[in-house]
């Protein structure tokens, strides 16, 4: 139980920090976004999504992936500011 | 500066050279050889090329041209392998010689084809039955096959097949039978290729690019 141990043995700020990190991880799940990018392509290829819908969604997802990568880089370098 | 080299794949024997729209705006591919092995390359000004849709397509097209139009076996590289100099490439060819030889034996005379079976929106399907039907039709024709990721809830099956070139027609016919099967109202079959056999080559190229 990594999370529980982490929460029990770290001071309060640590708890907020950990929860915040977990929430960010879930919000900025790069693998899930990349899967969605592939799904968008597939649905376009089989004709379930119009070219316009496909292009629009692709742009959105690529932008989200870029943000997610930035967030993960900041998380790993400890530069994300935690405000409670 | 275009002193770096972008690598598409490795061939055995005679060098490959032709003019084409290559990755990162280059207009020619050629071969850098070490003994009988040759890396098919184009010039580039970075060792970290950005994977745009257009360049990914050019990478694929060049591999296909070598493999299909020029009838040459090529051990394909994934997109993005660029090296600092010809010397680095020759060192890689020398160092990974046994691995390239083995991979060459695996891909010679063979092509890769892809199959995705997609559940139609709101349809209910028996995944196991579809997998079984596909395996029954295709596994006996294919030399090898590997599963790929099910990246969407709509995907029932996603596999790559390595087949001998002379079995292509039999494979196409088997796919046509699958498309005409009873389940065709519930699923859409997406058949792609031929590709260079990326999914069946496992050559790791070392760090000193």
C-alpha cells in the first residue's frame, strides 16, 4: 500500500501534495490521451467521424497531450506549486 | 547543416539510391554500407526529428517503395532514428551485424498486413467468436502474427500478420470471407498494408547516435 504508507508517514503538506499529484496524474494521463488520438484516427478511417470532426478532435487531443507532458515534466522536477 | 543521417532501414547487398520526397525535406535516399549490409538514409540536420504525420507517411512510403516496387528485403527502423555521422552508422552496422542478419532472414520475401475488427456503434458482439473466426481463417496462412493494443472500446481485435508474398492473394481472399460473414452488420473490418514488417523485427540500436 504505497499510497497509504505515504499518507501516514508524511506530514500534512505531504498529504496534500500526494493527493494533488495523484489527481494531476489522473487528469493528465498521457497514455489515455494517446489512445484517444488513435481511436479518433480509426473512427475517421472507418467513416464514423467526418474529416472536420476528426481534425478538430485531433488538434484538441494534441494540445492536451502537450499540456500533459509539461505537467508531468514539472511534477518530476518538483516545480508544481501546491496551494491548499 | 545536413551532416546527420536519418535511417529508414537496413538492406543486404547492392546499395539502394533514388530521388524522392524524403523525411525532413530531403530529396534523395541512398545507402551507407559496411561490408554487405547497408543503411538506407537521407540527409537531415538533427538527431531528434519531430514525428509529423507527413514525415511518418514519407518514412512508410520509402520503405514500401524499396520493399514492393524495388523488390528488396529491408529490415525496417521505426520512425525517428537519426545519427550524427556516417561513421556512427557504420559502427552500428558492424556492432549489430548478427542481429541484422537474423532479422533479414525473418523478413526476406515477407510483408506485414494489419487487421482491425471494430464493433459498430451500439452493436453487441461476441468477441470470442470473432477472434476464433479470424484465427481460423488467417493463422494457417500467416508465417507469424502478433496482437496489438486495444486502444478503443470499439476494437474487438487488432493484430499484425507476417506473410510470405506469394500468400498475399490467399490472405486477401480469407479477409474477404471475414468481411462477408454473418457478423458484418455488427462489425467493420479494417485491413491495412502491406507494410515493412516493423512488428516482427526486434533490433535495438545502441545509444551512441
